[in-house]
């Protein structure tokens, strides 16, 4: 099974930027649809962004559109989340996950990383 390791989180002031990375092993990234999810304190996990396998179509939730951008480097088995103009409400643990499906259907994501903490101060 695929193993995923996230990195790049940290503490940043509002308006700042971070780039998260997710490195996969045990499988080839181009075989999977990849998603970024987050869970803030006291809230349920939510999807943030997704990129499909094959077509490489990207989807973002409206709250992050234009600020958080997903990309993938299949040769390095790596996916990134570029985070710009961060807000305190972006504070959460961020997870990457993989799905064998061809669409960003959340129940199909069955392999998850351990998460990386992003904290945005006001």
C-alpha cells in the first residue's frame, strides 16, 4: 500500500505563505487521484483541493480558491499545496490522501498521511 508523508507546515503570520509537500512511497503517484484535506480544532475534516489522475483536473473549495494551489510532480512522487495570503481560519492539520478513482469523490480516499500542522497568527 502507498505510504504518505507530509511536511512544510509551521507558524506563519496572516498574509504569509507556506508550501506543503507530500511524498509517496510504495506506489506510483500517477496511478492516483490526490487530495489535500484539513481539520481545524473543534471542526470536522474538510476537503481543500484535489487533482485527478489521468486528466489532471484540479478542484478547490471556494474558501481557498485563488490562495491555495495544488500541483503534482509524478516523477518525484510528490504533491504540493502552495498556500498564499494565509488567514487565521486556515489554521489546521493538513493531510494528503490518495484515491484509486478518477474523480475527487471523498469516500474513495483510503490512504492518508500523518498530517502537518499549519498555524496562522493574526
